[in-house]
C-alpha cells in the first residue's frame, strides 16, 4: 500500500499595487507578516503584467490614484480576466467609498492591523 504524500497547504498570494514606494513597502511588509506570498507593482500596467505571469493571485490590494492606469481601471480589467478576484482599494480620496469603485475601500491613513483585518475579511467572503 502506497503512503500518500503530504499535501502542501495553499499559500495565499497577494498582489500589492501602489506608486508610492514607502506605501508599497508598508503593504508588502504587512502582507508578508501575515504569511502571504506577495508580488508588487508600481502601477496598474505593471500589475497586469505580473498578474498574467504569476496566476493564480488570490487578492489584489491597489491604490486608487496612480499614473498610467489607476486602481479603478486595474480592478475592472482584473475582473474581466478573472471574474471573482477580490480587490481591496486603498485611497485618501474616496474616504467613504464610491458607487463607481469595484471593491471595498480602505481609507488612508490606516494601520497595518486594519489592513490585515480588511484582507482577512475580504478573503473570508470569497470562501
């Protein structure tokens, strides 16, 4: 009788997108502290290239205001490519969210604990 090989648990993969280097570093550190695999991009165009090369990605955290392709445009394009991908938008502009935004908004400034809690909340809704 063959002994089954242990199954590795699925590691949640997060794509972090922000054009501000300091904010991107904070997002990366917070997600790595939560034991997620993290990819990062400086804008939506770069994020799409990373997304296409590294699927499956389980969740995207993106700033709303970025050059070249903003977070709203990125979220809509990601939804076209992978319809049920959860996206958390971060913004200092849309403090109360907006009906035109395709996902929950985490207003800036926020703590690493608030970010981690929002990510866990969004991921739990997915399952």
